[in-house]
C-alpha cells in the first residue's frame, strides 16, 4: 500500500492526448495527482514575452475559466487530483518593466487557478539575470528582481492559501557551451530566499520545489540538498538526465544517483507528493506509447515509495 501520493506533470501529455485522454492515461497508470502545467497554455513568442505583450489565455478571463472547467471535470471524473501547478516562465526580466508588470498579473491569475482547482502549491521559477556567466553582480540583480516579483504575489497567496514554490535552476552560456549553476542551485541561497520571503509575509507562504535533474546538471547531491532544505521542501520535480542537457526523462535513464534521493527523502519529514517532471520521456516516443511511458514513470514512483517506507520503518 502506498504511503505517499504519486504525481506527474501534465507537460506534453495534454498537448498530445487532450485533457480527457491525458487524465484517462494518468488514472490507468495509477497516478494519484498531477502537476498542472499552466505554462502550456501560453502561445505568444519569446520576443513577445520580452515586449510585455499579452497572451490570449491570460488576457481573457473566459479563456482560462474554460480551461479550469475542463481540468476540473476531468479531475473529478477520474479521481486524479491537482497536486501542484506550474506557472509560465519567465515572469519577468531585469529592468524590463512591461514584462515584469505583466508577469505579476499572470502570477496572480495562476494563484487564482490553483484556488479554483483545490490546489495549494504553485511552482514559479525565479527570474535570472541576462548575464549568463556566473559573477557577483548578476546574483545581486537576481535577488532584487526576484524579491520584487514574489513579494508582489503575497496578497493573492494569502487570500487563496496557496504556497508559492521557488525552484533550483541552471544557466547555459551559449558562447562557452557550458552549463552553470543558476538561481537557487546553491541551496544556501534557496534557504535565504524562502526565509526572507516568509519573514516579509509574516507567515509560511513560500516553500521550495526541488528539481533533481537540475541538481544533476549542476553536479550537486540530492541528499545534501534535501537535508539542508528541511521543512522548506514543499514539492518535487523528479527527473533524470545525462548531465549535459535538461532531458527530463524517467529515473534510471540518466546519471542521477537515485539511492541518494531515496535516502534523503526517507530520512526527512517530507510527506508531500512524489511528483515526476518527465515530459522528455513522453516527447521521445510516438503518442501511441505515451500511456506505456506513463506506466513506467508510475512504477518508478511506487518503487520509490516502497524503498522510502522500508527505510523509515527500519529507523
């Protein structure tokens, strides 16, 4: 019997199978819940985002309310809950006031969508400096623009009782063709963000979503990250890669050391969802095989749950 709920992000699966078809596939695979990719609804280009242009989904309440109704109906019909959700990214850029203002609007709408769907966790990527190399000035700029974004969302988070989850990121220097640690890859920095924002809010409105694949790209250990985050850990993006690209494939398909993850969770007080962000696995196969790939992911989740329960029982 499962002791933790198993979830999967909806990225690519809804695009490929439709809302009803995807939820049927989640149920058949044995998932308890999903990480709803609200970001999948954005249709404007990257350049239009930078211009601060509006997107049809967010610009028309009728559009996102129709989406909410369709997701809610599929969730209720299948029993697959909305365990967490993912906002569009990025929601802003340093010094880009039109984009930043629009990003706050989108963030607030995502919080409302969570509330309407009975979801209490929303992942919002931290903003990153346009300077792709690591240097002290970029981290200062990133801190300033992220604090402005997240504190602007506090009233809506408080109103709807939703926890905003920051995530560990990475950067890619296209000239050097090299991956660098990004915002919140340094877990000490992540803890500083969470503690500062909750201090401003005066209550626990912010937590952390740990992306295992992003840790692997930054050559960081999952168990150490889980230990340092402690009760700040609110959500998971479980996925694997080969240490070169952000593949988002099933565990044991890359180079992540999964025994470290299992033990880290087992020795922690985390009792949230074992949520997989493995859309790369589903993109890699024909649509006819997505259901099979989802079954593989769910099997890994059940295996993780079993091993975690065994370690906890032996303590």
